[in-house]
C-alpha cells in the first residue's frame, strides 16, 4: 500500500471543531490520504468522572466526520476494551495495513509528555509524529521538544496551525452551566449531546 495514514486518538469527550481543524491541517500539510479518528475505551492518563460512555463518544465522532471524506472513524480501541495504549494501536494498524506510512497526530500537551508514554521509543520508530500547539505560552517549549526528538533521529513535524485555545473540558463546563459559545461543536454533535443529556448530570433520555 502507499499513501500516508494518520492516527488521531483521544477521548473525544466530546469531539469539537478544534479536533477537526487539527485533522484538516495535518491532512493539508502532511499530504495525508486518510485520518483515522480513534476514540479510546479507557485512557491510561485520564480518569475523568464525566467521561461519556464509549458508544456516545463513538457516535459523536461519526457525526463530526460526516462531510469530511478524508476522515474515517475506527472503533478498534473500543472493541479492544481495557486501557488504551498507542503502541498497541500502532502495531495493530501496522499489521492491518502493511507498507502504509503512519502518522500520529497529537496536541501540544500530549507531545510534551510523550516520553512518559508506554514504549514511546517504539512508537516513534514506527510513525511520524505530527503536533500542533494549542497554547501560545508554550510554543517555544513545544518547538524545543520537537527538535530534541529530531536530534535523536525520530520524525517529528510541527504544524503551522495558529494556536486555538479550545478544549473539551471548556465545552463540558459550558454545557453543564449553559454558557457554551456557539460554533464550538458541529451542529449534529451538539444536537446529539442535548438529545442524550450528556455532560449535564441528567439521565439519558430515550428517543421519542
């Protein structure tokens, strides 16, 4: 096979326009053929009390991917269950699509802690790391870290995407207190959240 395939994993709790913007920038700058959105089952680095059930996060990813032909939602980590480790996903995709060049998309917060990831050197031997800075205050720190990895012989690419201070945490807080700014979520994703009472403390309501 040929063409670059990107892995974009995360809790996506919920997926928002910042995630899609990052995926689009990676596609354009890295010449990606596809970007796989891979929601986690239980992330090893986060224990969130307001983590939506995996079936809802998966459904929201599928809604957000509509209209973006280069985006593909993969439930491999949810099907695997248990804690999600990137090395397991990278190895599985390597077996599933042999010969495919893999790119791993991460945010700046994840990049700066990459050396704490399980078998992180093995991951970097298999992928090109692609990152974008979300906060202007740490831009220099992110650039220095990327240069350090490149100095060790690994492939790391920083996107030219301007910083966007938008997070799922902010969105969950905005939903809970009724202050969610318009335009942060895809309309279909926002409707799904309202329909199922996610992030509000209310019990999920069935369809009428």
